[in-house]
């Protein structure tokens, strides 16, 4: 029923509008909550000042916290959540596997190898930072996995197995470098980074993450019908007129790129890419025209919320966001899983 | 509009699965493809459906190589029902059949009321008009197969290609499905396991053996004692019925010596 109604343009526009409002509110909320609580009104005024120079009178310290720290961070969290959830939804559909997630393609393992190579081995001799190293690592790992999958015969099974092999290889490399060369302090830092960490995030990161998430969303939405056609497998999609190989290259490529960009900024945040698409499926079913935007929305809201919790749950300490996503997300998902059938 | 294979071969790695097959599908006919397991029926069907390019030779639709026709246009002309296509997704029957409209939809021509009508009439033509809201995994094997055929019909094809459509169905549903397909106003190419079904429904039969198309003709030309012995390795008597259709009565070698678990059959 929902699927039918969504084809009415009015309904669709208002749903998109509601989603944007919801997203905006969650960002404002995230910017107001923290160690020092800042009223939402101050947050709004600060945003107005920066976006169209409204010239409201705001305490400069509050304004600095809101704009430079919390808002940039919330934008990155939202982009990251949306991108990871999208990648997960796309890969689950393409590979016909409910356990597929953005890290299946070896990307997070490669990113961690790249990051430790820069941070511990000093690869690049200070020419570039951790995130550039992580990005290069993830691209190398993805290239490795793709080549392996092509050699192994291109089937969905081959892609999954190649991904596992690649992830294992690069995780082993990371462990090797960490145990061989890292001090205890460095090892702890890397561990923190691997679990996902938004603390160092500022506007330059947001200006990478946000456009990436938007481009990813548009590319995936463009292929929503093609993804639907994969319901009964690759051959069925081909017989429905879908250029299977091209769709594979484009969609796996964009998923990998989104994941690589996000991981290189915030580390590998687990759970979102695997579980959010399933949660979204419980609400709107399997039509990707609805599933993709809803996955992106839930992913964004979820990660913004998880980031807020990670900042406030232990006073004076910021927990890795990956811990929160699983800690909060797993019970939430369990609830949906149990009551989902009643909902539909 | 013609559908034709010209000297096509298809290989996996270095192994040739289909060798040098030429075949022309006539407008409006029911063409059966028979052959023992591993004779290349499925591979040949997928080349004919345009989802695998031949490694040699040419697959043509309307005198144009399929490569040039393009995937979307092919999907508007040829509906293909695979041997076994299942999904673990929670989709309704209506959603499954809607997939058949994929080759007609784009950003500029989104889903419309016409598509709804086509999906509804496709479901009705397979006798499942009242089951549109059922969830896929609650369907029986026969119902699933009929939904697949409805999905293919929603593509509004000129050609309906079926790869062993009656697998895993009981005899009632096997016959029901073939009768249904036979009555549809499309050209049908079906790979069939049961030779008596082929004899009952086909206008022509193509026989495959070892990747080659060894013979093509009317059922009574193809289903001969000689062919059954050489290609399928079975002994059989062919009877011609009053309606001109032939019927195969299989003979088990050394009938009196068949062993059961309990002992000798009386």
C-alpha cells in the first residue's frame, strides 16, 4: 500500500520534505546537547549568522562550540550514517545476501592498514595524514578484492569470498604492523580509530563527507529499479533488460567509494551498514525507490543520535561511536525484529 | 519478427557447452527443446533469451544481432522464465509481477495506471488475479511458477521462453501450467523434461545431445524409437493416438527382474 501511494507526486514530495525537516531538527538537537548544554535558539541563531549573515547577537564561545565543533560533527555523522546504510542496502540487493555490509569489500580492513602504515610506520613521511592513508589503503584493498573476484568467476559467491579473503589479509597486515612496531599508546589510539571516532572532525571533513553522501544517494536512486530487478537473481535481472555488468560496476564502485571516504574520515563504524537497511525493510518492504532513501534517512538519524550518546553517556569522556552503534542499535534492532511482523 | 540462432556456440572457460546450434523459431508456434541432462538445453535457452552472448555465431532478433538490439529492447520482446528463481525477500505477488514492467520504465516514463492494468491482466491470465497481495514465500511451487510466467507476460513479449517450467510440480499442476502456456497468444519455446508432455503440447520439437542440436521436426518425426534409444538411452514403444499425437510407453529392461527393498516383484 505504501509502495502504491508513494507514486503519487504530492505524497512523495511531502515525504521528502518531512525527512529533511526531521534531519534538520536532529542536527540542531545534536548541536545543542553536550557537556555544556546550549539552547536550541542559540543554535538556530548561530546557523542563521553563518549561513546568511543574519547578525543575531550570540555569545562567541557558544557560537564557536555550536558551529565549529558540534554542527560539523553532526553533519559528518549524518552523511556517514546515510552513506553506510545506502552501501549496505545496495550490496545486500546486488549480492543477494542479507549479511552483506559495506565492509564486505575489504574496505575497512584496507583503511586500517593504510592508517597504521601512516601513523606507525610513517609511510609518506608526513606528506599526508591518517585519513589520506586510510583512503589509499581502502582503495588498494578494494582493487585487490575486485581483481580476485574477477579472477574467481564474477559470481556473487566469488565477490563475497574474495571480500572475506581481502579483509582477512589486510586485517592481518594491520595486526602485524601494530604488534611489531606500535607502542602501547599508539596501539590504543589505533584501536580507538578502528572503532570509529568523530572527535577530530571539523568542517573540512564535512565538506568531503556531505557531497559524497548526496552523490551516492543520487547514483543509487538512479538505479533503484535495476536493484529491484535483482530480486530473483542476476539472470532474472538480465532478462528484464538490466545491463547487469554495468550496474555492478557502477553500484559496487559507488558503494566502495562512499565507504572509503567515510571510513577514512571517521574510522570503521560497524552495525550501521549491516542492520539499518534491514530495519528500513521492515517499514517499507523491498522496493528500492523507497528503501534507499529511507535507509539513508534512518542511517543518518541513527548515527547523529549515536554520536550524541557517545558524547554524553560517560561524563568527561567520549566513547568510540562504534561501541554505541552496536550497544544501542542491537537491542533496537531486536525490538524491530520481534515486532516487525505485527507492524506490517 | 523472427528469433534465430545462427551457428552459435557457448563455452564456460575452455569447455564448450553448446556447439554450432542453428535454430529458427517460427511465429506463433510452441517449440519444445528436449535432451538428456547436461545436453546444453539451459545454456542454449539463455543464449536464445539474449542474457548470454554466444561465444561464436550469431543470435538474432528480427534479423538484427541481439547485441545491437540492446538489453531493454530485448526484454520488451522476450520474456524468460528460469528453471529455478527464488528469493528470500518479502515481496508480494503484485510486486514480483511488477518487475516485468522494468524494461518499460525510466525516470521520464515512471509507473502509471497503464502498468497497473498490465500487471493485473497478466495475473489474471495465469489465474492468480485474486492473489496479488499474497507474500511470495507463502506460495506453493506451482503458484510461484505461474507468478514467474505472469511476470514474463507483463513484459508484453512476442516470445515466451521457459526453462523446464514444470520442474517440482505435481502432475496436475504440470499439465495445468502447460495448458495455460499453450493457450497464451505468444510464441513459446520451452525446455521440457517429460517427453510425453512435449508430444502433447509442442508443434515442433528440437532435440539436443552433447551440446548439439541433433534434430528438429514435428513430435512424431523426433520422438522415434531410434532417437529415444540413441539420445536418451531408453527403450520405448511409440503409439500414435487417434488425434495424431504420439504417446511414449517406456520399457524397463528385464522387467521381471526389478528388485524392491522387500524382494522380488511378483
